[in-house]
C-alpha cells in the first residue's frame, strides 16, 4: 500500500488530476505512435530513476502541458497490470497552476465533468479513479444522540442547503425503531438535495431505506469476508493494518484517526497530521482525516494526503 521503491518490472508514473474551481478536470488523449494510442487518461508520465514523484509531476506538467503546478497534493496510488507493463500510478490533485494547458506532445486535451458524458475510450487504470474523484471533501457524521433527532435533522437540512453532499448515520446507541425512523428522514432530506447517505454497520438497513452505502468499524472490517457490491462501502481505521484491510477489501474510501484529541474518544492518542500522512501515504483508496476536525482543517488535510475531512461535532457546530 505504501509508495516504497517499485519492485522490478513495475513502472512508476506520476499522474495529475487537474481540477478547475468549477469541478471540471482535464483528460489527455494518447497520440499516435504510443501504446494505447487514442485512449484518454489523466496527464502525467514516467518517474525517472532518482526522481521524486513530486518532481516528476512538475516536470511532466511543464513538458506536456506548459503549466507550472502551484498547489498539488498527493492523493491515491493505484497499481494496474497492462499487457505491456505493470504501472504504479501516483495520483496528485492539482488545484492551482500558472499558465493555460496546451498540448505539447501531439495529444488532445478535454475538460470533463462527472455530471456529463465522458470522452471514450478511457484507459482502464484511470477509469476507477473517477469514482474516487466524485467523493466530496467533507463527510459529516450524525449526532442525534447528542442533539436530539429534531435538532439534528434541522442542522442537517441547513448543511445540505449549503452544499453538504456526504453523510453517515451513526447514532448506534439509539433504539432500533427510533434509529430507523431517524435514518429514513436523513435519507429523504439528503436525496432531495442530491447527497449520499451511508448507514453505520447495517447494510440491511441501508438497503431497506434506499440509502447509498454502509460504513464499517475497524473491528467489523476484521471479520468482513467481502464488501457489498450493491452499496458504497467505507470503513474506520486507526492503524496501517486496518487501512490495508480496507484497501484489500476494495472499499470505496476510509476514515483515519483520531488526528486531534476528541471528546468522543478521550483516551485515544491523536495521530497528528504527520502520523496520518505516514499511514495514509500510498493508499489505493481515498482517506479522510477524522477526530477533532473542522472545515478549516481541509488545507492541512490535503497537505497530509487526505481526500478530505470527516467530522461529527465540526459538521454541526456552526
């Protein structure tokens, strides 16, 4: 899972997910004469011996597109075996750059959006990345046990109106009838705004309510034989072993923490962003930081390689 030196025969690549403020991202079409000519991919190229992935990214963006990356964050790392080579793709999200992208190597360029038809054909190694790219940067976790169901629903409605798009119904200590009724209302509110809902620990309840996915605890991941294929699947992790388990199960994303001290786990030793980065670096799936976080922590989260922030109190305190 970690980005150590590539085994013999594995080609290391730096790949750029260049995203505009409006959410559009850039794809490049491989020119004639290259392997998989005519296929679309995220821009990037081979990491030279002795070169870091970050330096390779900057060089490739300069050579291929004529731009200089100003804000680029390590994101996910995926390995794919093509017929001609096995590649390890070190993906970076590039959010700011200087210059206007232009093709410098006879490739075609196209700005794409996830809410519109995409160019085809797509390189197989790049296509699964689109699902990860679609995940919002904030993952809010309900706290009806703390605020009461009615107050929680009111705060949820306000956050959804302001753009929240990913929610987990937790509240595991609630009596099942009350939790089911509460979760049903969360799903109705969220779906009316185009947001997705995961149910903590209960895939059956998620299906019965028409929710979008299920979220497993670290302990549940240990005993999980396989992930559900009809739902989004996520997991909570605190160690590298648990994150590797989540990756091995092919979960859609994970949360990792606690990053800071948190009232919900007063005895837990916080990882800090450095500890988070050590564990999350090289993950094949997006990882959210969790534990005492606010939306103001998004920038340090990205710098540590996180996809975004997962929050309980921080999601509802405003």
